[in-house]
C-alpha cells in the first residue's frame, strides 16, 4: 500500500464498522481474537513479519486496538450513557433489573456474563467506581480519555519489557503515527525502514533468536569486529557499509548510541530519505555477501 494513512482510513471506514457491529454490548468482554484481523492488516501496511510485536506495530501507526482497549469500550460507554439518560426506555428497565439481580447474587460467578456487571467492571478498572450510578454525558470525554491513557500506559509497559524491543524503546518516545510513513513515498524503502525499526529484519540479532543463539554470539559476518550484528552495528559501525555512510552522510567517525537514536528518530525529511536509502542498499550488500 503506497500510502499507509489512506489504507488505514479505508480500513476504519469499511472494515472496522463490520467488525465492531454490536460492540456496544459484546465489546467489553474479553474477546482478543477479534483483534487479530486488525493486527494482520497493520502488519501488512508496514510490510513487517507476522511475528513482529503487536504493540510495536500499534505504536508505529499510533493505533489503538479495535475491540477491547479503546474503541469498543468507548462505544459501550456511550451506549450506557444513552441508556441511563433515557428512563423511559426498555433498556433502562432491563439494566435496572440486571443491576438489582447482581446485588442479590452479590456479584458471584454466575453473574459474570451479565452486561451490567461488565460495565461495572469497566468503571472499576478505569478508577471511576463512584460514577457508575451518577454518570452523565459531561463525564464522557473524561472517561474516554482515561480508556486511551490506560492503553498507552500498558503499551509503554509492554514495550519496556520485550527483549527484542531494546533499540525500539530508545527511539520511540511517544505513542503516535510516525512521520516517515508519509515522507517516504517509495513503498519498498518505507517497508525496509519499518522492518529495521521494528526488528522485523534478517540481522543476526533477530535471526539468532529463532535458533536460540546467545545474544553475544549473534555476530556480524561481514566484518572482523567480532561483535553482535545489531541495528546499531548495522547503521553506524560495520566496516562493510562505510562507503554508503559517506554517500548518505550518515556520520560514524565516532559512533554512539545517542547518535543512533538521533538519526533513527529524526524528523528531518532529508535525513529520513537518506536513512531509508542507506537501509535498502546496505541490506542488498548484506544479502549479496551472504
């Protein structure tokens, strides 16, 4: 897909409404399998492997998961607000009956599947238990923002604890759509950039993981530096790509980790284009030497 934002907009307009049909009711239950299509599409947009971290993919695109963490919970919340603000509706009567039944059952295991119980759990998890019986439309924006904030915090925690995301968490400081996805119009170059950023490449630091090779032994085979072939080594250190670094002005006379982070997180269009060209051509050199 030449333009990721266009593909995502098409997905949100044509596919998401079908997936989330009726999610005001079922979206607050634990149904992680519904997310699978969304993850698969996001990985297709980025051109990364299916084994790539779901959370890294969402972070790169600034996307919230479809049914559970945000959108469906928001829809369930809006539906709940609609029900409680219409005392004359049938759903208001049903909700009250369920709530009274919950009190009688004292929230035991037989009541877990009740929608009203799931709504109560959602309010509890958001830290707004006190609002369940007093919520109104004025609380909508606050509750919606809390849903998003909770997922973003969860995203930071997951990225921080995934070993293969060691470099990614250094350069990815915020949960947002990355600028390079729009700057690089060449699909091949953009996908190479995404693969490199998300550790969805063929460098030894990644492929060694599949065969259980100790990280320190996943060494670069193109130079005699006897070090791990990491993203940092590939970009700034490996002697096999010195000419390319000169061509694309990727300075490496005294490489440092902060230099790696600055280059990889740059918002300069010129730097982004040079970086994408370097990654594509360096990977070609590597593949030809393999």
